[in-house]
C-alpha cells in the first residue's frame, strides 16, 4: 500500500500547487475574500502533502539499535503536524480573513474570473479526490467511506481524502458566497463564505488530529485481525485456546502481536517449541502486516518422557 499512498499524495500535491497559484491570481484580479481563503487552503494542503511525503520517507527507515521496532510511527507524528497546520494556517487564517471582509465589505471585481477559477478548481480537486479514493479502496476497505477512514491506520491516505473532501466543500461554499454577493448586492456574503470555509477546516483538523492521536498513543489492530489470530490458534490441535491477544500498530502496515497461548498440557516441551514456531510462521504468512509475533505459554508444558 505504500506505493499507492505515495501516488495519491503526489497527485494531491501537484493539483493543489497549481490550484493555489490560480486562486491567488484570481484574488489579485477580483479582490474576492473567498478566493484568498481558497488560495490559502490550497497552499496549506500543498505543504501538508510535502510533510506527508517527508513523514513517509522517515517512516520507511529500517529498524536499528535505538528503534528496534522501526520508525513507522513517525508517519503518525507528521500526520498530527498536518492536522495542526490545517487548524492554524487553514482554519484560523480563513476565519480571520472572513471577519475582516465582513467588517469592511468591498465589491468583487471581474467576478467572471472567480467562476472560471472555481469551476477549474472543482474539476482538479474532484480528480485528486477520486484518485485518493481509488487508492484507499485498493486496501480492501468495503465499509462506508467515513467508517473506512475511521478504521484505517494509514494517515497518508485518509489525510488526503479528508483534505480533498474539505477542498471540494470549500469550493462549493466559495461559489455560493461569491454568487450571493453579486446576485443580492450583499458583499458581506463573501466574508461569510470565508468564515464558513475556516470553520469547515477547523472541524476537519480536529477529526484528523483525533485519529492520529489515537494512532500515536498505540492503537490496536482492527478487530478482524485479532479474530483471525484466534482462529489460526484454534485450528492447531496442540492449542487449547488463546485467551489473550494484544496487538499494536507501529506503522500503517506494521503490527506487533503478543499472544498468550494455552497449549495442551499433555504435549512435551519440545513439541510446545515446535508448535510455537509453526503458529508464529502461520500468522505471519496469513497476515503479512504482522511483522512481529511474541508467544507466551499460559502453563508450563509437561515434562518430556
């Protein structure tokens, strides 16, 4: 999935960089506050994608003496930084700019430029969103999009999805604000649109921050992973049960599993060792994302004859 993640992030970065420049030019020509807000939004998104790529590169480093479980969790840290940027630079600046425009309204000039830019931006953002959605679905997500995002452990994908979704919603808000400003001779509508976009970005930032906070705190693997481990253990005749299965993500596709196994009391010690090796190998073969398996026998094995 790493290659899929990078493709989606690169696509979003290229699109947002181009769109930010066009929106900024539109603001310079028209003075529309919503266009400046959207330019800031796209510029922040561009920086966010650059941070995600940096985090992915850092997370890909192999384990070493100081980080024996690897650096996969660095991606979660940089995703949290992205959430802070969306909140402070995207949401905060947009709300401030909108408030200024409401307090000091001004007519929008060359309004047709805004419509042209907004239409083009919607097309580009839609393409970026569907690329990210397609790559996200390649990971086997079958639930609703919102639930799949909640269950996903790969912020490099769901952050892009959230940003692109917020961008599309923000463009729609900007379009409504500019249209209302012109149609009803109500210039404050442009500022209201900017504040609305800012509040939307704050909400997205809060959601993204909460998801990455959970991952940084050591989130367990999805429930089906635990159920599959228990099923594999139960399928071994030498195992009575697996009463405790603990999992933790050290990266989007790096899971540690610590399993307490109740082996049959009648099997000798050397058979317990072989059963443990075979079960560990079977778990890793069935679920490649489980990179480390630690088994702890529940009881001491019977002495060898």
